[in-house]
């Protein structure tokens, strides 16, 4: 797939505005506060998919008139979320500049296809948020559906992923998934929605800086004239003044440099990393050899693969060691989850193998 830039190669791309369009006055006040902040798109949710019924679900089509007025009075381009074909038709009717597909919609191929069919034959730019769950193929699949409908001005929005357990983030960033998207599709603009990743104001700036450091093309930030009185997502929104202050603190770094000293030092460090990675893979392979041996012992004694008490103890021990070695709890959690799942898979292969004609555990081990 090849993509055309939505934002004409401007960097950074800045999208900001309230989580929800609540009143005409609120939307216009937010736009007025952001007009001179370098913002490319004013965002505002018109239809709001909510987890449970009874919460504010958006003002609907009447709010599109407010966004049209924002364009007329401030000159700002506007964007809103579409979740079905009818939303798309309404937005086309009111001249909305850019559409975005939300995380709850990206997870449903039927809904994405419905929107793609509705937009076929148009040249409307579309931003695609990652699905709620960390499913890379679903994210790519949504891009493919729009691309097959003839759309080319497509960009991605990384807004983090739902997770089980405690975290300082509302939605875990899982940065690697967004990085994978950048590497697979070099021409695709990828924007970081720091508001939905954080879910709270106090870590917005540090998360935005991390997105810049990872070379994201831009940021989406929720900005409200009076965040504490917002009708949705109160904790993660900031005022236009706070937005301006935050943006002035962020540092946009160069992708690379031709400085010989920089290149030499980077090469030395990367060579050491390559050697350590090789050793790390070897150590994990040795660990899995022991895991398979344990699987054989469990099979012999008819014991279940999963041992919850052992896993809890291991998790607590690794979290303590990680903290002592300046490793984040999120990394340790993801690392342990991956190693533990692979260990279960390895033991299941041993336990479920038929005795006759199956290789012995020692035959499955990796050679040194």
C-alpha cells in the first residue's frame, strides 16, 4: 500500500480540541483559544461511543453546524469521529475536512468496511486509530479496507491499548506496535493521541515528549475551555493555555545527523547491543530447555501446566529486580507475560504429545 500525506509533509502535525462537542459556545471558545497555537486540525467528538448506556453519547448531527462555523470564523480545519456510513454521509454534507475512525470501530471490520464503502469515490482524508485491543493485523486491515476503496490520504493514530492490571496509563502505549507500523509503511503519517494513552493531565507532557523522541509525525491532544466541567473524559483534558505551555516545552529532535563522532559512537554502542542480544536469546533458549524438562516431569506425574502461586512469586521477584535495575514496571510486566506464555506453550507441547512416535524432550532442545 502507498499513502499520500494528509498534512503535506508538515511536521509536527498538531490536532487538538475537546473530547466532545458539548455546546456551540464551548466549541467556538476552544477553537478561539487554539487558533494561534499552530494547530492543524480542531478535533471534537460529535458521536461518542460509550462503554455503558446513560453516559453522554454526543450531540449528534447538530454539532456539525458548530464545526462548520469554526471553519468560517477561525480558518481552522476540523475533524470528527465517524463510526458508520450515516456518520460519514452527514460529515460529507457539512464539509468536515478530515474524518477519524475510533478505536472501538477499528476493532470491527464490518464497520470499517461500511465506512470505506460510503467514502468510495471521494478524496476525503481519514485518520485510523488503533483498535482497543493490541491486534496489529486489525489496525493494518482497517487501513487496507480504506485503501481498497480508493482512498489514499490516510494516516494512523496511536492511542494505546486496553490492558488488565494496574498501570500509570489509561491505555498502555505498547510503542513497538506503532513503530512496527511506521517501519512497514514508511509513507504513512502516524500521530500519537497522548490524551487517551495517559487518561490524566499530569503525565501528558512526558508522554508527548516520548512520542516526539520516537519520531511520531505529530500529536492529538484533548483541549477544553473548562476541563473540570467537561461532559466526558474530564481527567485527561487541558485548557488552551495549558496546551500552549506544554507545546512550548517539547523538543522536536532531528531524525539523524551526519556528524562523524555521532556515527562512530552509535556504531560502537549498536555493536555491543547486538552481542548482548545474541547472548540474551541464548539465555532464553536455555531457560526454555529447563521449561520443557519441567513439562516432562509434570506429564509423568499428571500435574497441570499452570502453577498460579509460582507465577505470582516470580512476578513479584522480577518486579523488585527490575526496579533495582531501573527497568519500568510496564516493561517487566510485558516481558514476563511473553516469557510465561512461551513457557506454557512449550510445556503444553510436551504434556500433550503422544508418547509413541514423539521425540523425547531432550531432542527438542536447542543445540548450544
